[in-house]
């Protein structure tokens, strides 16, 4: 068993417009988490960056909670841990911070027990089960563009995004809990809306992997974004403004962040539109690798 392990996990954006609970993409904005087995009993968490002075610093921290549960399930008797979280992923913005924390905790448990070896498929499955949906989990573990689904067990496939597609993220000051966002969705949707999203999801895969000219239409959605308008009108306004300017855009995950898929020529326009609406915008590289273990 190792005395110390470190992992890096990327931010993720889920849904990507029409692909509700199934499509995800990994972005090069990472949390780096280190766990060290120590003689003193108890768990101590040090947080730097995003979440500083907001996140708990004991065993109730999500990384610590998941790590302890995984260690116990894997038969470990560790009683003392020092955990350091160097966070770049914003909390409560729709960029997969909770999935990243769960992935980190599970991966650290395996890395400590199995001398640095981590089973990515196990981490993905366990994360998807904990979250209740596999989209962020798949992108965080495997990187790239992912299609995820649930059957007897959660499963996924990874695709490569063509370099012509640039990801620009707009981050507002507000936060929104995923659970609250989900509570705004209806139990049933019209058949026409479901068919609309099936077509747009398929088209989105084509746009991201082959032909970006279809992305503006491919990011349209009728299943979730409009139902959440009252929760983040600023976000919906930003998506509309970007699309009106010809830039493909959607709500990132459950929001309130915005994700734009821009051409190289459109990146400056995306920054200008988002900045004018009060968002902090960043151009982020697609993370072709997901979970990394030192």
C-alpha cells in the first residue's frame, strides 16, 4: 500500500444542449488532489483555489467522504489522512465539480491500496452510480467527448473532438445546485420534443467530430433548458445572444455556466458577448485525457 497518491481530474460539461444525461465533454480546467496516509487519526483537508473558505476541511468534504467509504469497501484499515485539494473547477456552476470530487476520491482509494494502479472502468461505474447519471462521470474519467448510457451497468464510449471546435465557457457569479435544477424539470415531455432532441443529439456528434457547420442547430434543446429559465435568466439570455450571433451555445450541465462551441474566428465574439452580459469567459482546451494518476 502506498503512503501517498495524487490525482488530477478535469472539469466537465454535460448535456451539451440536446444530449440530456448522456453527452459530456472534458475541459482542461483541473482539480489536483493529494491524499497521504498519516499516523494521527482523523481526516484533515486543505483547500486552495476554488471553494477556499467555503468547502469543509474534515471528513464531510466530498472527496474525503468518498475516499473513506471506498477505502472501507476495499478492505483498508486506514484511520489517518491528510488531503490537499488544489481546485480550479468552480463550485456549483455546472462544470462537474461534484463528479470530479467523486472521481478523485475513488481513484485515490484505489491508488493507495493498489500501489498506484487505478481501474478507470470501476471509477466510472461507481461515480455514475453515486451521481445517478453517467454523463459527467464518463467525461471526467475518460476525457474527450463521451456518450454514456445506463443499462445493467453504466457504460460509455469516447470520441475525439475535431480541432476546428473551440470551447468557450462563460461563468456567472451565481451558483445553482444540480438537485435544485433537476427539480424544475417535468416528469413528462411532449413526444415531438423528445424526437427533436434525439435528432439534435445525433447531429451534435456529427458537428463535434466531423462537420462543425451544423453545431448552431445541433445545440438546440427542448428537454431541459427552457424549463429552468426562471432559475437563471441571465444564462438563457447569454445562450440566446450567442446563438443569435451565429455561435453554437448551450447551458453547461445544470447551469448556470454557459458553454459555447466556437470556430477560431468566433472566439473573440463569444468573449465579447459573455463579458457584456456579466460573465467571466475562458477559452478552454478539450481535455483529451480525463483522470490522471501520478
